C-alpha cells in the first residue's frame, strides 16, 4: 500500500463527504412515499450494523487492505479471485457515480456539452489527486468540509424564510404502515449509500490511530445519514411527494424555488458547487480503492502506474454503461442494489467474517500452551 497515514479527524470528514456524495442529490427512498426520510434513517441503522462487520475484519487484520486479508481468510486462489472481483466492483461504482455527475451537469447547466467532455475533465482532476496520494485528498476534504456546511446552512435558512416548507406534505406518517418503508430499506437505503462503506476496508490500514477508527467512521455515517434524511424531508415538505417522485434532481428543484425579497433567487450555483465537491470525493475514494487493490494483487511497487489506465477504463465505461439517463437510473436504483450491492456489501463480508472468526479462534487455541 501507499506509505501514507491520515488522521482520525480526516477519516471522519472523508466518511461524511463520501456517504453524502451523490446520495443527497437524488430522489432516494421514493417508493416509501412521504416516509422516505424514515427509510433513510432505517438504512443508517442497518448501515451501522453492517459497518461493524467491516470493522471486525479490520481488527483481525489491522495492517492489511481487504484484497490482502481475503487471501488469508479463504486461501490464495479463492482470495485473489475475490480480490479481483472487488477491484472490478470499485471500478464499476466509480463509473456509476461519474455518470451521475455528468448527467446532472449535462441535464441542468451544460445542456449542449457532450457527456464525454464533462466526465473527462472530472476524471483528469481525480487522476491527478490520486497520483498525489490519499493524504492530499484528505487535506482537500478538510478544506471543503466547512464550505459545504456553510452552504447547507445558508440554503436551509433561505428555504425556511422563503416559506417553502409545508410540513403537511410529510403527513400522514406511516400511512401505508412499515412494509413499504422496510422494503425501501432492504432494496435501497441499506446499500446506497451506507453499504458503500465497504470501500473503507481498503483504506482503514492507512489510519495513524487504530483506536479511533470505529468512532470516526460511525460518527461520520451518523452525521451523513442525518444530513441526507433531513434533506429528503425538506425536499418532500417543499415539493410534495408527487413532484418529488417526478423530479430527477429534487434538491435542485427545491433550491430553484427559493425566492426572497424579489432579490435572492436562482441559487443553482449552491447545488452545482456541492455536486462537484461531493462527486469528486465519492469517485476518488472508489477509484483509489480500485487502484490500491489492483496494485496489491498485481504486486506493483507504485500505485501511480495504474491510475491512468484505470481512470481511462472508468471514463469510457461511464459513457457506455447506459444509453440514456433513464436507463442509468433504472439500473442504479433497481438492479444494482439487489444483484451487485447485496453480494459485495453484505453477503461476502459476512461470510468472510464467520470464516475469519473460526480461523482466529483455531489459531489462538493452537498457540496457547
């Protein structure tokens, strides 16, 4: 792995920025209707339990990334195969978030700009950042963290003072019972965004204080989860559930309705600034995990040799993965969670933890006098 170390506070910030990423921009939990915010909180609770699986694996092998310790758990050949599959998974997730980023810009502001141009500019910046290393990415996160929260606070106050929030749009709570909320949790909010914390199984060995890893990661997840849930509630309260369901980017629609004193309006720039920052960190961490995993599996001495080839793969895949935005969203919210996210985020890590538990117990038994 890269010879770098990041602080627990930087890990906390990276978790918040990663989890919020593109999740705060999309209409998540829509199948739960006005209880979408509740489905997101349920996803947070499930995500915290799921992170404990990743954390326990990290405790067994604190100095190794996922692609290394999976070989110790399952054996060399099976472990390498799983490692390759996870590298492909990280590349696929980078691709999907990059496509989200490009579609958001080309459908809102740069309507006459080809998708390949927008995505190329973003991926070149990310390649440069990854070449500089995780420490630089973490420091950039520290710089942007405060700016994001200032924008979020300003946006919330402007929405509030514009009189856009109508709490009756959130009622009745649990109109259809817990069933649609639970189904939304299983098929959506558990895996996106909280299950995506699996990417940190590649990054946790870089933390300089292993005792603070659990607090930093779970604290970051809680803060991000509350932010996303609050954003969903504000969107629904402002737009109503019908418009929330129809809108491709509910947050943009909400911000577009701000009008205060016939002077403060057209604040789409808030949305665009967050879009660029959030997607940058989400793509960067998936991309970095793929690079570190491939470097580990192929025994490269320097991860920088792989950044451009993998970046090129992500760029080309981002414009060919779907023929249009509707198809991309359909795959991302209906197909991927069940057939990709569940195996890679939940099933495989849980099986690995069970095997690791018995292996470590056996090793302790044989080493004791």
